[in-house]
């Protein structure tokens, strides 16, 4: 938690979910927010909105929160218009709408628009040209008379040795793509694009050659991420026998005790650690649930396919239960991990039943602190139930009056839940979540964050109306050896190849880098100064949030390189201010952040000078 945490401001949220619907509703409601940022960051808001709308549509008969329904639709409209703005002239999508379009991101866009069309009016022409643009990017050597490949000289076919050979299938990739998506292996990229294309209910002959190709690819591949993508694609296309073979292989990749599907090497976003496990486990669950007989667990059929799919449902249940334990205020790690986890949980929610039976008892260090009834007129299976915060915080943190609490040195506590059944026949399990919230101006930086971050103001004391400069430095760590060749121009598409050849000879390439610079109240960033940074290629994109934060984006950064960036700000409102904490992180691994204590400033009224 960090030091200097005031326990009087700490809150707890201990939620019990009597049904999958209540779990899903709480997660989706927590994710309802205004769309902002690049294409994928906008998607991190819009995709949960889509799934929320799908869920609310299913619950329409019992949904009484009309304000929530209206807000969801209003935000969907804003998100849809914003997503469309990232389409590149000539077809396809890119993070900031700049040519050339990106194949894997366009595949992601196609899936998003397909899902959105179920709950919102999406331009069919947009879906159609996005799909056709992806087919235009198939391997030029592909012997497929239905499609012409793109002739753009700035685009090249994939050349990885894992591509399965020229002409057998697969897609080209833009040489100018420098984000993490652009560095995924050929096998992963091809499998991901085909998976996106297979979601169209009207699969045609143009897709068949690619399905054949990725199936052959999966036969000789043991990566569960790829196996899950290919199995899902084959199920979507109605090729259940082939899909079932891969789904069977996936069961051997699950940890039987936790439910996590492990062993993946990478993903479409080159994620790692928990995010990679979340993405892989979600895709595996989706594949198992896609089996045509997955719901026949109560059937008396003795066929081998029914028996297999019953097993798949059990594996899916374990996977989804593990996913639920990794929900943090609606999020499941990165954007990709969150979307895939929500897809899996939403799909599985159709198969679960509520557990409105008995009471739930809360014990802390062996002592009973609270009891929550699961029955009664006020209890609904669609709504989560919460223990009062007063039943948790006072028994965990007991500081001396008037003192702040050093949470690093606190003792450990054991929190236990016991479900007391009133009906002996009931065996349904309950999901739950425990969240402790606190406020601090200096969160501890992650020890494994690959970035270091520094932030300064040229003036800590200013007169009203004066300008100052905000300076930020970001370093991609590399064994403590920093290449001081400035890498500010990495985002300039025209000079990208020269920069890579000249400066980026060694070191791992990181994906999108984000810096969130929180300014003290009373200090306002100069918009034109930020516009000049983007025009010069120093940054890829920027946004201003409603909490006086400047959000800067870079498409990528190599280990050992340094970025210096500065912009002007004006002192407008007299007073003494301290900003929120600032942070920098990799967009696709936002669990680990480099935090900085909030900036301080004093602005003197002009009448005093």
C-alpha cells in the first residue's frame, strides 16, 4: 500500500455474488465510463459496454435500473463514433488512425463491431469493408481466386519460419507496425486474425483455406494460446470434429487445482505473467463452451461427443472460477485480458445457477464478525450482496488515534467465509471478492516495472499568469545500462526504419508506453505545446483528462533507451496545491507501474506582486 496511509479514509468492499448474473453485473457496471484514448484504450471502455448491453438485454424482464440502461446506450453511442474515427483511409484500423492500418488491430475491431451489432446499430458497410480489407491482406502467394492481395509497397508478407510455408495461408503484416501487436509471432497473428474472421455467421469459401492452414499449424504446435484460438475458429466454422481434438489437448494444459491454463509463450499483445494466463485461460474456456454439446451435461446421452463435451463444461467451470478470482474493480488485468475474461464469464453465466440458500458468515482471525442472509424479500439473485465495511476495517487496522498507518509493517490476518446451508441438498458454490481501498500521494512503484520515471516543474513557486515547463523522463531499463541516444522520434513513421537501424540495435522492444502526468490544481497545460509534440513525432498521441492529468502515449520503446519530453503550463488559480500521483507504465502490462509522488506548487496572486 505504501506509507502515510490514513486508516480513517480506508474502506473495504466484501461482496458476495449469489449468482453469476450478480457477479457479471457488478463487474460490468464498474467498467461503465466515458470512452477515451487510442483505439484500444477506447475499446477498454466500449467492449465492456457492449457486453453490459448484451447482459442487460437478457435480463430485460427483471432489470429495473432504467438509468443504468440509458447510460449504457448513451456511452455506446459515444464509443461507436470514437472507434469509427480510427479507421484509416483505404481500409483497416490503427491505434491513432494513422496509415498504414494494422492487421491484428483491425481483426480486433472487426470482432468488436460484430459483437456491438447485437445491441447497437452498426454500419454494415463498415463491417463489410473491414472484413474485406483483412482478406486483401492475406499472403500474396496464396492461391485463392476469390481475393486480390494488396499491392502497397509499404506492406510485406509475414516471413516467420512458423508461417507454414508460402502460399498455404496466413496474412501479411505492416512493416511500419511498431506496437506490441506488431511483434507477435506469425503463428499467433495468423491464428488471431482467422479467429476474428470466423465470428462472422456467414462463413464463406474465402475463409476455408485459412482454417485449413491454422489447423495444420495447430497440429504441430503445443502452445495453449494458439490451440485455443484455432479450436475456437473451427467451432465457429462448424468444424467440430477438428475443434474437439484441439479442445481435448487443451485440457492437459490446465492446472487441476487452480483452473489456470498455463504454458503459453506469448499472445497477440506479447503479454506475459498474469495477463498471459488470463488471456489463455479465457480463450480455452470459450473454446470448451463452444462445443455443440457443451450444455448436455444433464443429458442421458452416452455418445462419445456428449461425454467429451460434459468434460469440457467441467473444465470451463474451473477456468471461469479462476478468472473470477482475478477481478479487480471490474478489470481483469490488461484490455485484452479483461475483454476475453468477460467474454468467457458472460458465456458461462448461461450455464450456472443461483445459490440463494442459507447464510454467509464472515470470520476474521477466527472470530465471527458478521452474518449475511442469502434469503428474504430484499435479496435478488441478480444483485451482489455486501458485508458492511465496519465489519472488516476495525479488525484489520487499529492505529493509535491521530496517527497514520504504515501498511508495509502491518501484521497478517486470516479472513474466512462460511456458507451455512439451510437446505441440505444445496451444493452450489458462491463467488466473492474482497477489495481494500485507500488514499496516498505516494504509491509504491512496482519493483518489476520495466520503466523508470522522473517528473519535474521548472518552478515550484509562481506568480498568477506566469508559465512554467513540465519535464518528464522515461527510461526503459536494461541491466542498469542506459543508452542516452534520444529515442523521441520512434513514433515518426517516416523515419522509423532509420531510427531502429541507427539506435535500436539491441534490447527488447516494449509495446505502447503511457505516461500519466498529474498537474496540481491551478496549473493548466498549454494545449498548443502538446500539439507541437505530436506534430514533431515526439509523442504519438495525448489526451487531457477531467482530473487535470496529461496522458502521453508512445507506440513503442526499446530497452536501454530514454525519452525526454517537456510542455508548457500556465499558473491560473492562486493557492497552494499538491497533485495526485503520476505514473508511467506499459499499456499492455498495466499491473506494474512506475509511480511518482504528486507535484507541489504555490501560485501567488497577481495583486501581491
